[in-house]
């Protein structure tokens, strides 16, 4: 067996249990939690239902957005931790390309083609944080193409008379009728691999919304848009926006700031696939922890249920204890509006999906988020990942919260179909 193959196999076997030495966190940063075995805590056994009745007992394992959801009727069903296999294409790309990947003096990736950039994280490496960030952004959950119709940020609040009854806030919904995503580079599962054609423009990926709807009930629209990410770490994202009133397309550079409610709860940069440009942020590894995470939900959309007697309520999904890296993100080039903004994101140490996030302005916690993932078989073996649901809770808005995928309307989500084509991203086609 080749050295490259051995390296990849070792990575798959070891990433879930690797210990990382924490750097000194800031005073207001969350503390790293030891594993259950380290403290002799064996009370959270498979089959345990975590609900509002016993959430306090297991609070150390529950993300902030999960605590809010549980307080309004959500239930976490504990299941045994399992190994989540990467897709066969991603595993093969990691074997082939990872030994050549390094960082330059500015912490930019060098010689990266596809697969996991850094399958082994050295606990003593001063670059561990940025390497984890690259593994997150290039990880096995990233699709080669993706489409969902619609993709929306949906508003909800608890019924004043019954805290477990959930009321849709349709006037807070914000939907894209058809969202499409296509990777031009770093492709691992759909031909052509690893790059589409010559890619002379150096595109990493493109994403498109055919029509943004700001008033779902009335159908009012804000137009359409195409978002372009480039491989060059110094090349800002570009956005092509189409205004329905003027019938014009406008091109602009985009350097996303941190999430806030002005983006209608989209909680960028934590959409499933259109992740932040790694090089725009500084990263600090605060340690590791163990938390409950949903990697294979029962339902899609996940987190909600509708019953004839109760209407819309929060449901029950399977969760497992997962080891996660605690990663702090701060803008590399802050302006007056983002100088005190930071995000704590919890990254699974095996498959590098994000499991929870906390948003801060200075020492004040402003919002929390928790995704609900669903795995499905890859055509060549292993797993692909869908974002089946999410909870996002702005801390200052009481019982109000959001979900990133539709819950009170139908939707269709397709991963790695090969049917998302380059021609879909022509700005002139938005007219």
C-alpha cells in the first residue's frame, strides 16, 4: 500500500479522536468541555430523550440554539455515535492530493486541488486553527452541485398562550424560488473532476437565485442574483444583481461582514455550502468539546411536525455526541461596524461540518444557530450531506427564531445531480 493511501486511512481513523491543545481563549469565550469519559459522566445513554424536563442535566452538551428549541418543545433523541464515511470520490481525492498541500506565509493554501487539505491536525501546530478552517470550508459535505426550490429563511414565534405551539411569521419569510450552486474547482464526486474545463477565470464556485421573494404571501420580489467566488485569495467575491424595476444587471465586489438581522436572518457565513472566504478571517483554536449534534435527521425538513390537534410544533430528531473543535472567527480587515464582531463555530472533528455557532458583539451574545444535517448515500459509496433544517435564535427577540429551509411549504433539494450547468450562471439570462 502506498504512503499516500496509508496517510488517508490514518486520517479517517484518527480525526474523530484527536486531541488539540487549546490556545488561551479570551475571557468571554466559552470554555472547552472535557469528554464524557474524562469526567466519568455516562448518564447520557443511547435512547435517552432530552427534553425540557431534563435539559438542565445535559446542558453541557446542548448548543445554545438547541436549548432555545428544547424550551419550546423540541426533543433530542440520543443515539450511539457512529462513523460517518466520506464519499468515495472525496476519499480518493484526499489520498491523491493532500500530501502536496501547504500554507504560504500569509496562511493561503498552496498546491490544493481537491479533497481534505489537511487530513491530520497536529496538536502542537501553531497553524492548527487555520487548517481546521480550510478543512471545514473544503470538507466532504461540500457538493459539486446543488439545487433547492425554494430556499428560504422562515420566521416563527411561540404562541403566547402555549409556548410549545409554533406560529409561522410569514411576513418575516425571505425566499429564493430556485437556488443553484456549481463548483468549478475542487470537484470530487461528479465529472468532470477536479475542475470544469480550463477554468481560465479562476472560479471556485458560483451560486444563483433566480428570484428573491421578500413577501412570500404577496409575491413581492427583489430581483435575482449570481454570486461568484474566485480561487485567488485576494480576489473579492463578485455579485451580479438584477433589479426587476429597472431591468438592469449590476456588478459589484462583495466582502461579507458578519451576520445580522439586516440580512433577514440568513446568518451568513453559515449557510450550508456558500461558506465565507477563508482568507477574509483570522482564526483561533480555543480547544475541543463534546456536544449533541444532528448528522442524520429522520425528516426533511427537520425539526418541525404538524399534527391535527396541535398545529405546528417542534418535533424530535436523533442526536449523537460528537467531538468538535471550538474555532473563533474574526474579520481580518475589520471596519468600524465589524471591529468588535466575532463568531464561535463548532466544527465536527471527523467530517468537518459545522455543528453550532454563537455570534458575539464584544462580550454580548447576539444570536445562536444550530444546523440539522441529513446524510444520504453517494453514488460511488460513502455519504453526501443535506442541510435538512436549522434553528437560528436572535437573543434579543424573545420567542422569535428562524429556520433556514422551508417548513410550512414544500421544497425539493438535490445534491450532485450533474444537472446544474455553467449556462445557468450567465448574468444576461437574468433579464
